C-alpha cells in the first residue's frame, strides 16, 4: 500500500488525537478515583469525629452531672431528676416552664405569627436562661447555679381572679429549713409574667446578702430581612430613674453603677424585659450580634445583675418578665417607661417623637378603627395630613402662579444681561420685590413635609399592627413588597424591585415635571435637572423600606397632583394674580435689613467684577 504525505500526516494527527483522548480520560478517571477516595476519607473522618465528639459529649455530660450532684450539697435530692415541662396560658401568650432551674422554657405569642406561619416564639433556645449562684453547704463549700438544678416540687393553682400561679420548690432535706421557691403568676390578658423568688434561710444561700442574677436571652429572627431587623434592634433600660438605649451595632456592653429598674432587648416588633420591682443595685449587660445569618438569631445578650436580698429568715425577691410586642399602648399601661423603647423618633430624629405621639399615632388608631384595611387607613391618614397643611399648600401654589405670571419679564431680563448672572440676580430680586412675590414661598410645604416624612419613617418601622398586614399586592406592610425578583443581587438596589417604590417614583417624577412647568426657566443646569434626578434617587433609597411608607408616599403624591390641578385651574384666577401684581408694584416698597445687606453685597461684588475686567484690559 502506498501512502502519500497527506495520508501519513492524517494518521499522525489521528493518533495524536486518540492519544490525547486516552491520556485525558485516564487522568480524569485517576482524578475521579482520588476525589472519591478523598470524599470517602472525609466522610470517614467526619463519622469518626462525630463518634469521638458524641463520646466526648457523653463523657462531658456524665462529668457535669457528677459535678452537679457533688455541688448540690444539701439539695442532693434534686441532683438526679428528670426534666418536666408545664404549660400555662391566657388569651395572649402560652408560657412553657421547666423544673430545671424552675424557669421559663419558651414563650409563644398567640396573636403573632412567624415566617414559618407558626406562633412567634421568644426565649426558646438553649442559650436562654435565668439563674443565680447559691451556696449548697457541701463539705467543700461548693456552689451551684440554680439553672442547673432540678426543682422537684411543682405546684399550680388558678386564683379566684382568673390569674394562674405555678411554683417550683427546692428544699434541703436536713433540719436547716433552707428552701427556694420560684413562683410565676400569669394574669389574664397580660404579656407580663410576675416572677417571685421566695427564700428561706437566705443567709445560708448567699454571701454578703447579695444575689448575682444572670439573665441570658437570644433574640430569634422574626422578620424576613435579617439585616434590617438587626438595624432596628436595641438594648434599653431605666437606670437611676432615666431611660436610655443603645443600638446593638454601635456598642457591645453597658456597665451599671446606679440602680436599674429594668433592662431589655427590643427587636423591631418584639420586646423582652427583665424588671426588678425593688431594683437591681448594679451590674453589667453584654451582647453579641456578630452571628451568621444561618443561625437565625439577631443577637445574644447576657446580663449579670446584683440584687440585695432582704434580711430575715424568709425573704422575697420580686421580679417580672415581659414577653410581647413592642406596642406603645401595651407598654405604656405598665407605667415603667417601657413605651420609650418604641421608636417613635430617636437619636437625630427625636424631634419628631411628639408629632408621632400626639398626632400620627392617635389619628392612625382612629382611621384603623374606621376600616378593616390598614392600607386604606394609611390612605385616610395621608389625606388627613394633606388637609391639615392645605392652607400652606394653597399659598405655595399661589406663589407658583405669581412666578409663572412673571416668566415673560424674567425672560426679558435674561436677554438684557446675557451671561452676567450677578446683574441678572439683582434685577430678578428687584422684580420679585416690586411684584410682592416670595421666590421661596413654594418651598414651605415641602419643608413642612420633611418632619412629617421622618415621623412616618419612624412610625411605620415600629408599628406592630402593620406586621403581616396585606394590602393589594403587598403581603406585609411592615416590609418591602417584592413582586419583582431579580434572582441576583444588584448593587444599591438589592435582589428585588418594590412595586410601591415604582409608583412613588413615577408620581414624584410627575410632580417634578408639573412644578418645573410652573417655575421660571433655570439657566443653572444643576437646578434645572435636580427635580428630575431626585425621583431616580428615591428608586434606590425606597426599595428596602416598608411598603406602608412607599404606599403613603404614593398616595401623598397623587393628592399633590390632584391639588395642583384643581388649585391652578379652578381656584386661582390668573388674571386676578396679574392685577394683584400690578397693584402691588404701585405701592411704596420698604426694604428689610436682610434685603439691604444682600443688595449691598451684590453691589460690592458687581464693582469688584468691573474693576477686575478693567485691570485685564
């Protein structure tokens, strides 16, 4: 057989391809085998680690149990008990207690649902604990935490007033008579749980008559946006009679040297508070919010507080714990300044708190009572606010009509002065003064709406009634509506687009277009295009805000457009406006000191400019 050069070359290339194929395949197979071996090794290692960890854990539990038994001393009858749970409930909450430590195991709020559609749970993690160290009187002078000791005796009763009492008792079997009783009282229609620590032989339990109480609390994630919930979570307290608070992100601890009435942790809509009815004498609270989102925990806090135990053979330490919504009306009735933790205006926005407290909140409650829809209640609230400021709105539009009437004369001034903006500004101010026009008159309603917006920004972020309330396409008015999902995170915008945000932006843009049509022509490009840039800015700023706020802004803009159209076309008579301007021009003018100073400054600037031009020549 005769092969030409091309045939040989073809075979060589084909052989190289086959060689490359087999070489690549063999390498992939080898890599696959190594990968399988590696995965098998990792799995075996994990399995061995789990076995070792389980063994270590079991050994640790055994050692800890033996240590607890050894440290229980006179309370050794409670060292090896079985945990028992007891549930007590009223119309608002269901509280599950445990005899381990004689404390609350978890709390469920009957009127509030979590993201999984189950009841909201508070204080339900392994981290949560209320405990204090006691002397157990063993031969080694040992101590133990009550949170680790089982209280063997459990009693419960329903009182004549409908209140429910449950108590856990730990008694020494010797002749000392030392005992501890944790008594809990759940009242009808209350979120507050009274917690009384009743002691017999307290001098045998505490050194120096001081109880060092430790309260651990983990705030579980309750809202869909964990980052926004962390942003709206605070530690609050009343020390020496004064309320104060801290954002969990800005600091991580607080020392108390003065007496403390209560301290607690408020998530966006829920609040858990430990109250000392006879006050804590001192202490420290620490918290950690640097937790992975997968933990679904906003923050973990630990408070170590000192309580002076009353002297005597028997004594009681009266405490209370609030587990419930961060609702202004609910908290205010306790007369403990608990309502101050509700964000109706804090920090730099504290100036809007009176507006929320005395205006927005009462009106919203009234509107909420008129209709079953909170979305309609917000619309009615918006309408009421706009009616209240309507006199100023009318003056604003009247000022706009006057400005529109002067547009031909302003255009003549521009032709006269050309690029000399300083001369143009002086003559324009003179024209406004002669015509009795205030160029800033249209800004007053806009300025007035700034505190209203900030008040509603705080209010809609804290009003628990909005949580889970649906309206139109929004499933939750307390969170952003997200019917448009991108599936990827877009910088500044996020992974969704709020439809109420779009309606707010569009209506804001229409207001800008209408307002610019009424205003004099602007030669400054920044001032000329700023009204159109602002709605674009809102697109990014509003996208993560509660849909209640963007819905309010949409309704407010629609009302503004309607008022502008009606006032400009049916209420303001433009012929009368022109006649009024001419009449004002004929009257003698008096200059204010501010106007005189402005004109003097402008004259000086004009002369300096003329001198500079001469020197250049």
